[in-house]
């Protein structure tokens, strides 16, 4: 039998040698104890088999009950030694005998010793151990469900916390935990509830689909927490709002309740908690001016204590909600200049500074101070970060022109430096950008008049053409705005200017195709964009039919179009840009490439009229169309082409933008100029020479 003396001596030897007795030692000791008691029962019952069996059964249950605490003590003792390898061996030795409490202890201790720089052999063994624990947890939870037993809330919280900490994903186990957790949400202590919510939110950032099972848990927690909100510590409250925001679960009542409680406890917050609170409310777009004022007041006196990511988070959170306190932002930008910021931190801070107040002198000075650091690190930027930073630089450059020449020239020069450096990184990576970021990128190059701006504009046009039919309406309208700008002051080569003009026509043709899908506000914007190049006075009075006719006219003419000045982009620069957040690379999971197999097929763009330009030359993709005289004419749909615009033949149903203008480049007779990847020039140029690189005259 196991005596206290034996147990004490055994544990002392275990600590001294950091080794564990094999599983047979425990089993043998328990077996001897059960056998001795069974013999005693047999003597007391006169050797009867019934008493012998009853005694053995009772002591088997007792031995089993004694096993679980003993296993827990061994796991804790070995983990205190700090050896991941010894802990892994201990857990594997007793894994099949563990209950849920043992499993949660093993998970918790493994996560505390988990290290990314562990030796490969140790790391591999630990990974196998985690996989075994997840399988054992699935088995134990399945038995508990079958017997109607509710698992321990603390055990569920510990297991999910360890999985999130070690980035161990098991979708079946997450589902098995979320059900019991939702059913007994009222049994969780505040710390346990905030922990399990944090765990699912953390894992959802890496694998959202695996954590959708937790939505009922978040719903139950949102209903339960307001009733016990006063029992939560400040850290638990911050953890809860961060978890709901990261999980993208928006509940106004919960955030208002927690916000009121946070205000009364904000004096206990550290810098990270202040930043995470602002980030959470900014992410779910729930505004609380009183809370933000208090957060800004507390943060303003402790800015020297903020780490890079915390400073980035709090500035981003305020800007995402449209909250701007001049004193805080001025001091925060000064603090940011003393820190070594990563590309994502620079991008988020620049976005926050220029989202609401790009015209302020203090904002422009802050952006001006941060741009050189961004230029030096441009090779480390993601494409979305390059687009957002370029747009921030363009805002400063554009609005600085209203001041005196010297500061404005300096700001424009710094913006040009960043765009020029970014161009080398971006030409072959435009596919990584969203539609909105494509617009931002092209607009930034035009505004700062960066070298090669027309090359970048044509490359953006080609990329936009590839996805023209799936672009959002707002992106389509912004692209029309960008390609309506007069490029003459930049003196572009005819080749590139022709490519941009081709994209201009394609965009209006696509707008005509979508006319019945546009919202009233979008039709108003399109009316202005159509009226200005055509010289129409009453832009806002155009009906849907008239607007479609104008789009057709702009899509099918090569002359007589009034190009617009750069001021056309001011509205785009001043409008409230979409929320941008570049996550911390340490926190972010791998990019998942999702195939949209369920997306409905998109009908090809059909252009109602195709034909020749006013110069009598065929448009690309239409070599067989005969020249038509320039005259006013009524088309088959009833619209009338304005005088001076050619009459065109009915559309061919198989025409798509790609077939209409392959490569967006005019192709004169005898010339072959196919597009190279990322937009370059290839083929035969003047005199039969091969053009593998742009000519010097192209200023690319």
C-alpha cells in the first residue's frame, strides 16, 4: 500500500532527479493496495466470493479516485522543474489514464513552458503530446456528454487558453467545448469566462471557420455579463471587449455597459489595457465620447511608457471611431517619432493621422517626420500598407500646396521619394491589392506627380480591367475619377496615354452596363463624372436613360472629351476612407487562399455599340469594323448620340473588356506591343529593334 512516507520519499526523489516513475509504478502500487484490502475483506466475510468481489470493486473505484490527484501532482511537480522534455514524457506516460482536470492541467503547464526556440526534437515531442491530449480530451468530453455530466468550467477555460497560446487547432474539440461552455455560462467565474472568450477570439484570427461554433457562447456571454459586470476586474473587462471585437461580435448593450464600468476603473489601467480598449471600440465601431475622453486623458500623461504596438493601437482605435483630441494626437505623434516602428505600425499611425484631419499643420508635420522612416523600410511593406502610406503622403502633399511654396515643396518631395521607392516594389504585385487600395495607389501617384506616375496608372488600369466585372460600384466610380485626370502636364508617351484613354472608355462602358444596379447616390456621383467631360450644365438632373446615353458616348469616342484637373481628386482625398487595419505580424495567422467555388457566375460585359474612332483607325480587338461617318444618330436602344460622336453598330454578345481592348494598348498596323508581366514593353519597336525595357524617352 502507498503510505505517506513512501509518497513523500518518492516525490523528493522525483524533484531531485527530475524524472518520473513509469506508469506501472503507480498501477502496481494501487494494485497492491486493492489486493491487500480485498484479502482483508475476504477474511472478514469468511472467504465468501460476494464480499471479495464487492471489496475489489469498491477499492478499484477508490484507487481510480486516488489516481487523478496523484497524476495532477506529478504534472505540477515536473513542470516546476522547467523542463519541457520531462513534462512531455510525464504527460505521455499517464495520458490514457487522465480525466478532464488532468488534461486541462497538462495543457496549461505545457502552454506555460511552450517556446518557439525549443530544440527540434523536444518541439516535435511536445507537438505529438499536444495532439494526444486533444484526442484524449475529445474522448473524455464525448463520454461526459453521453452520461449527461457537465465538465468543469475551469477545465474548459484552461484547455482553450492553452490551445490558443500554442496555436493548436482542433475543430472537433473546439465544438465539443463550446456546447458545454454555452450551457453553463453562468457557472464560469469572471476570469474563466474572459479567458475562454479570449481563446476563441484569438484562434478565430488564424482560422475563423473553426471558431464559428463559439457564436452561441458569445451570445450567451453578452446576455450574462451585464448582470455581473461589477464582479469583473478591469483586466477582465478589457479582455472581454477585446475578445468580442476580435471575434467580430458587435453588441451595443454589452459595450455600453462595460464602457460605463471601465470609466470608473480606468485609473487602474496600464498602457496596454488603455490601448486594447480603444482598439476594441474602434474595431466594432461603437462610439463613446465620454470613455474616449477618459482614455485619452489617462494615456496623455503616460505616453512615454507606451510600447510601439500599444501606441499604434490606441491611435488607430480613436481614428477608426472618428475621435480626434488634438492634444493627445499631437503628443502621441511626438512619442511615435522617438520609437523604432515596424512597417505595419507606421502604416496604422499614418492612416490614423490623416483619416480625419489631414489639413492640420500638426498632422502634416507628423506625417512629414514619419515618411523618411517609411521610405527606408519600403521593401518590408505589404502591398496594402504601401497603398495606405502612399495615400497618406498624397494627402499631405496635396493640402500643403495651399501654403507657402517652400514647406509645400518639401512635403511633396518627401511624398515623391516614398512613391518612387514604392514603385519598384509594386509593379509586379498589384494583384495583392483590393479594389479600394488600387484606387488609393493610382491617386497617390497622380497627386504627388511622382516619376513614372503614368506608368503606374496604366499598370493599375490593366489590373483593374482584369477584375472589372467584379469591382464594387464605389471602386468603379473612384477609378473613373482617377482616369478622368488630364495627363498632359506630365507629358506621357503616346503609348501609355493611349492605354489610360482605353481604360477610361472601358470604365464608362462598365458603368453603363451596371446602370440598373446603381444606388441613387452612386448615380448622382456618376452624373457629375459624365457631365464634366461632356460639358453638360445640369449634372444632377440626368435620368437613368440620359445617364446611360452619356456613359455610352464616353465609352465610344476618342475625341472631344474634356479632361479634368487634379482637383477632381480632392473629394476622394477628403472623404472618410474605409477602415484600414494592418495586424501585428506576430499576432496574425497565415494567409489562407480561399477558392470561391460558390460564387455565382458573372455575366460578361456587353457593350451596346462598337466601332471606330474619329481618326478612322480600328480600336484594338475590332479589326473588321467599317468606318462610320460622324453624325447624330439614334441607336437601337433609343438613345441619341450627341453631334460629333460617331454612329456605332449593335453590340456583339461575345464582347468583353478583354476582347475589346487586349492589354489596354493601341496596336497600329505593323506594330506588335504585347504587355509584359507587371506592365512593361515587349515586341518590335521602331526600326525592328526589340524593346525588352522601356525606352529612355518614356521616363518610366
